[in-house]
C-alpha cells in the first residue's frame, strides 16, 4: 500500500510524528476520554485484549474496566445498551469487531439510534459512535470482509465516516465523539498498520469536508477509505502516460462535501469514483449520480464507477484479488475516459 | 385463563402498608384517566378523526399505574406500541398526549412520533417503541448510564409477552445481570401476541428464562394494583440498592382488539373469556371493591374521581382538536441534533 503524497499530509504545525492508523485511533479515544468523563468504550474483547486488531491496547490500563467494558458476544444487545446510555447523558463508543457483524445490530442502529431524535421531535439525542471495519483482501472470506458502509449512509439520522489516513482518522474520530448524532466510523482493517504524519497538537477535522489528496488537471479520482491509496497509485501510473489525475477523498460519505467533488469534476471534466463496497446500488452510484446532476454541462464524458465485484467475497487469493478495485483497473478506466486507451 | 378471583380481601402486602386512602384514591383516579383516555382514543379513531394506528391499554391499567407508583420522577421507563397507559402513569399530560396522537405541533414529539412513539424525557419517559422488544436495549442502557453516572436512578422496561420471542431481550438481561444494572423488566402478559395465544409461541416456563440469568423473577396479579405496586417496590428497591435487575411477569388482559380495527376476534378468543375478565378481573373494580370494603372511600369519592378523569380527557381532546398542526417546514427538522 503506497502512502499518500505530500498533499495528503496534515498541516505541519508543531511536532509531527509518523504513527500508524491504529495508534491514531487509540490516541483519539484516549484524548476524548481524558477530556470528557461521559465517553466510554463498549464491545467484545476491548479491554485487556484491546480487540483482535490491538487497536485499543492499553486503554483499559489508563481508564479502567468501568470505562472500557468487555461485553458478551451480543451485538444487538450492547449496541442497544449504548443507545440507551447515549440517550441518558453518556457518550458511548462501541466497537463492532468486523463490519459484517453490524447485521446483528441493524434494528438497534436503523430503527432505534437513527430515529430517536426525529421521532421525539428533537427532545432526545443519541451521541453514539460505532467503530467498525470494512475491506477485503485479508483472506477472511465472505463473512469477515464486507464493506457495508453504504447501507448506513442511506439512513437519515446517521452519519458515516470513512477515513483513509492516520491524520484523518484521528481528527474525524474526535469529531465523531463530540457529535450529538449516531456516527458509523469505518476503518479498513488492512490499514491499521499504515503510517502517516500526525501532529502532537490537538486537532479535529469537521465532517462533510473532502480532502484533495493529490491535485491534478485531467481526471478526478474520487476515492474512499483504502481506495484512496488505490487511486493514488493509479494516479502515479497515469502520470507515466502524461495524464494528470486529481484524487479527492470525501472522508465522510454523509455528510457529503458535494461542493468539493463538483468543483474538481468541473475542473477536470472527467471523473472515476472508486469505493470498496459492492458496485450495485452502492456509494459509487450515489457519488456518480450526484456529480452527474451537479456538473453535467462541464463533463467531457460520463462518470465511471469502480467498486467491489458483485459477488460474496471469496477465500482463495486467486479469487479474492479479482473482487477489489486495483490501481491498474482504475488507471485503465481513467485512460478510457481520457481517450487514451 | 387465570383463576378468577373476586375482590381480594387478603392482608395488604407489607410493601404497601404505608399508603393512605388518599394514595389509593389517587391511583384509582389515574387508572380512570387512562381508561377514559383510551375510550376517547377509540372514539376518535372510529370517527376517523385520528390517523394511523391505535393499540388500547384498557384492562391493563393496574400494571402501568402500580409500577410507575413505585418510581421517582427521575427514574426512566421505556414503553411499547400499547404505550398510552405507561406514558400517562409516568406523568405525561392528557392534552399533550392527544396533540401527539392527532399529529399536532404541541404534541410531545411535535407530531413526529404519534401513538406508538410518545417520548417525554421530562417525565422520565424515554419513548414508546413500535418494534416489539425494541426498547430492551435502551432501558438496559439507561440503567448502565445511571450506574456510570453514579445516580441511583432506576430504569423500567415495559414489554408485552410477545417480546419474549426477541433475542435482544435475552442478550440485555444477561448483561444486566452480569453488571448488576438497576433495571426492572416488566412483562405484561395479556395472553396474546397480536392474534395468537402466547402458549402457541412461548415454550416452557417464562419465569425460568430470567432466572436462568440469575435474575429474580416473580409472577404478579396484574389486575390488582396493590400486588403490582408491592412487587414493583421490591424490584425497584433491589435495583436502587445496587443489587441488580428483576423481572415481573404481570398477568393481565386487554379488553379491546389488538388495535382499534381488530373487531372480529372470534377466531382467536371467545366473547365469554372477554366478559369473564371484565366482570371478575377488572382493575378498577378490584381496587374500588377492596377500598370500599376497607372503608377507605365512599361511592361519592369514586364517582368524583371518575368524573374528574372524564373531564380532564374531554378538555384535553377538545384542546388537541383545535390545536395547530406543525408548520410543514418542520418535516426536515430534527433529523440531526
Ligand atoms: C419486530 C416486530 N415484529 C412484529 C411487529 C408487529 N406487531 C406489532 S404488535 C405485535 C404483537 C405484540 O404482542 P405483545 O408483545 O404481547 O404486546 P401486546 O400487543 O399484546 O401488548 C406484533 C407482532 C412489530 N411491531 N415489531
Ligand atoms: Mg400480548
């Protein structure tokens, strides 16, 4: 996995260190838990084990088992409990070990958390963060590899963050914890060891603000989560062909920074949208439609989409690797758009 | 069917012996308010002045009133699709309830919730829920929250026996017991999951289910407000002491259909069964009979209470009928906090 170019880095204020995405997540949680006693963590193997991905290691030592709570394997139950705690003055951060297991908690997320504020006419609120994973290529097969973030972006009342860099992950998670709404926070499980610059100083990143990870002139690659790295590698390939690609990372798919996407589309006139969810009815469809509606007269060609193959994620590496967008695939679609195939 | 008993003259349970005639009359009045409210809802619905769905609580009043009498204002409840009684018993106002049922701006949820979603945090009501069993997590989470915040608030989860079919309930009872959370699970067994007798849907011994998690569970005559209150006080005291959750199985009966349109009920229950419950097991009659026999109130006092309840309901509905609807622009408000 390549690292983002200089443009993808955070502002160089004060001391900047290279840390992993897992460390960035852990720092965000620790800082918010120090700042606000209402913040607590809940999930399977979150305490001493620090989750299978070790993202939460050490937090229980600082904050104790009252604030880093190991639960039974009851996703619906502990998400529901977190909703109730959020409605009554706490700010829970729930860990769902694999994004695939969100299905077990769908009623609590979609019918309860997302609806409470609206149904109560604004009287109740649910300041809840659900951290979970997306992403394939870990050879984990169909029930541990899905990217289900589109489902939640479909539901009014929910917000959905899909960070790609340690810098973005830390700043967005802090914002998510301070937000008064339920936020689904998706981390690509293959990115936890990705390193990137993160300032020592405290910062937050607002939701709904896209980030141009690499500026370019000829084609826009809109990419989410780990697909940002795929797009950046595609941009390198395209550069060899003399095509200048701009990589735009929405960072949150709801709220969505339509303005930045459309500005880039107007500038380049050609757009490829890349996301690791299934292509059909997915994030790529929504982003492509939005760009087409808003920038139609400035487009030189139809917006193209690259998503995960519409099959359950298979185990065998030979099969699985075909299901996820690759830099070559993205570059090839971009070349076609530019009439250079 | 449970064995019909007429007026229970037995000794008052120890937990409620401190209550005076004034207290019992207040509970009688509250039950009468709920009944009059629901009769008015029925009327509104049948006269097509109320949109949507309505599930009436008539026949079950002693459960909500007995349980909520054991609570403090800052304690919380979650309710169900059959929730009007819970909301009123926890302290909601009749006029604002009607406003919500009619989709008016002054409703508890500004008309966005309706009959099945009334929430009133000011009276400790975290909301009725139209997903059967859906609030078990919320109620248990409110109890975890109370514990983490270091208050001695207690959380009550009302649900029908139909919710015994939902896995969520067992997940959260497990955690409530593990973590000794201050929550009381109140199962209102009115014998029917919609149009199906609960014995066709519920295997084994209901009380054995919470007990398997180490949760004390007891069966309560849900038509006798004295027994409900006594059991609720035991459970609430245990929760407030920090000793953990309890489970109350309240046997009760709904007099009307599952919802207002459920008129032909002959395929799932007999008219005779309905008449027996109304004649022999009515919560208002039982309380009145006992209070009269014990010399706690005169016929005039009961009639005055009933009249006051009817007047409150008449005024409330009149107010709501003329109250304004929300501005159409409110449709996009409150999606996000
Ligand atoms: C999850 C879910 N499934 C089905 C329904 C449809 N439904 C509404 S009420 C009801 C029966 C509920 O029975 P019970 O819990 O005993 O409550 P009661 O109506 O008897 O008070 C059903 C099946 C629903 N609202 N939610
Ligand atoms: Mg029932």
